[in-house]
């Protein structure tokens, strides 16, 4: 009996402390919501709100959590493609469902409607990826000046890494074999990206690559958790979330190499030519620390792995759903554009049917509810007189804008070759995968399109070409991808299996 009493006495202080912490965070969250409630609200319809002070927005947030798509569709119907307000568990957003008004707010200067503040808020970047990544964005210049111009010279290494990755993960099955696709693509993208990001053997280091893919997922999930808490608590909460563990591991992998480079101790006496070095050379003095350079490398891993995997996986699901309709045309196009039997940068530039297919998949399968977020630093007035107060957050619903019936014929139908048109007897690509618009949001639009979009699209085309040449694919009979939403984000089915069968290869 005395032993039991002693144990209880030992456990109670820890339990009591945990309860106090949870209670304090709950109170802080309620206070945050209360302060937000008393902030000036824009005069646009509020969807799902009950006419009960304060409580009404919480009820709207719970409704949105349970039925996000229905709430957005309801708002669009009630406002006739206008503007409306929605509540999530963490915040409120003004959804702009009219493409002309989307174009209008995207033209606003950053001093009024801030893209960077919107991105920081969306992914909670100051907490998930670091203050420097959020507010000193010199990495965008590095991508633009160092990565994009070198895509042609990167191509042979990228092809080699993709081939090795697919062979290791998919193998050469003689019969149709189910493979969990999402994990294969995520690991392949990590491997290809890090063949350019990091000099050395990291691209073949499975532990390092797994941590890079884990970090990309952890950033997205950790952001959803952190955003629920008031600002002062976020730096505390982030320390117990997976993104911090992954970052600690990344420093363990890359820290010594970065330290040596900061001190100009180069292996073999020659300065490396990779992303780490480009970042070190471009970093302002305050950023030249081991932790911050590794943090920046991991942030670019997120941009590469997350976007590419989230886009490419649904494209292969679409191909596997109708292989007889698309695969021969796509495969023949690749074969006809090989150079000496090899996939080259020039090969990918001539794949108009593939480009159309990837763009259509990105249009059809990217069904997010809050793209291209802009945070109002000052009041903004739309041309119709609607006033957006400072502090408000504007978003565009990809779910409906990318299926605009005034722009597209049968927008609710997937048509892989929709963007290939015949002009003067020749097949031409109407719009590329990287052509942005108010009706196509994969890489953003307006003043700040994604700087890595050219590398990402090239990587996807290389993976697609290699899959076509090496495998026949199909969905498992009776299966189809599940629709998954986390708050305003649409996610691909990460557990679905695709059937792969190796094709005979010429020696």
C-alpha cells in the first residue's frame, strides 16, 4: 500500500503540471479567438455562422471542419460566385470565388496585401521552417539564378537517379504487382532533388532521404497544429512536434559539412558546386550559421518534395485509371523524342501530350479551398467597393476556379489531352504546366509565381517518361483515390496501391 502511495505522490506533480499547461493553452486559444472576434470584420456574407456573439464563429468552424467542401460550395451558391467569409478552428478567411476579383487582389502591392505574410501564415513558416526562411527569402534568388538555368545540365544525373530509385523501390515485376505509389514518388523526388542540393553520397543515404521526406510531411502537419495556438505559445508547442525532431536529425547529417564550408575547409581543396554552397555564398552575415544553412536546405526540400509528390501522385492515379485511353499515345511520344535512345532535356521540351496530361491532372486533382493567400497589412478596396480591413486574409478556392465553365468545356471531366490543339494541321500545346492563371493555381499566379516551378515540372516529366518506358500500370480493380481534406488543404490518397508490371527492355 505504501509503495502505491509513493508512486501516486511521484506522478501527481507531473500530471498536475500537464493539466495546468493544457488549461493555460486552452485559455490562450479562447482569448485568441475572442480578440479575433472583436477585430473588424469585412462586410461580406458569413457562411455557417449563427447569430450568437462569439459562439457563432466557433460553430461555423466546427461545421467547416466536418464539411469543408460543402461549406465552400454553399458560400459560392449563396453569393453567386462572390466573396464570403468562412471560419476554421484557427482563423477566418475571405474566400474570393470570382476570377476577376482574384486577379484584382493578386495585383495589389505587397505593402497592402502581402504574399509572404500569407505564405508564412499558411505554413506557419517562422515556427516550422524558421524565422530566416520566413523573412529573409534570399533562397528564391538562388533558385532563380543557380537552379533554373542549369536544368539542362542537371538532366543526366536526374535521369540516372530516377532510374535507380524506381528499380530499387518498384523492381522489375513480371506480373502486375501492387505498389504503394506515394512513398515511391516521395523518396524518388527526395533522391533527385538532393543529387543537386547536396554534394556527396547523401542522395543514396536512405536515412537522410527518409528524414527529408519526413520533414516535408512534418512541416505541413505541424503547421496545422501550431496555428491553433496563440502567437506566444507557438514557439513552445513547436518544440514537441515532429518537425523539430526531423530538423535535429538534419543538423546531425549535414552540420559538419556545413561547418567546414563556413570555415572554407573544402574536401580536396575545391569549393563544392551545390545548393549548400550557393546558399552559403548568397546568405547575409546573420544567416551564416550551421543551423540556419541546414534549415534553408531543408526548407527547399519541403518545396521540392511536397509540391512535386502531391502533384505527380494523382497524375499517375489518373493514368492508371484509364491506361488504354492514354498510355500508348504518351509512351509513343516519349520514344519518338529520345536522342540516341536516351531521355534528354530536349526530349522533355517536345512532350506536348505529357505536358497536357500533367497540367490537366494538376487542374482536376488540386481541389484546395484556400490557394494564393494574401494577408491584408492595410485596408484594400475592391473595384465594387467592398472594403477588406487590415488583418483580413484573402484566399481563392481552386476547387471551383479550376473548374470554371466560362473558361472550359466540361470542366468536371478529366481530359488528359485537353490542352493539345490542332493549328494549321500541327498539334500545338495551348498552355504549359507552368503557365499560371486565375483558373490554374499549381504554382500560384500574379506577382509571385513559384520560383522552382521549372525544375519541378521538368522533374515530373522525367519521372513520367521513365515510368512509361519501363512499366505498364493499372489501378487495382474496384479501387479509386479517396478525397482527403485537412482544414482547407486537399491531399492525395497516400495509401493507395497501383499495379506495376515491368516492360521488356532492349539491351
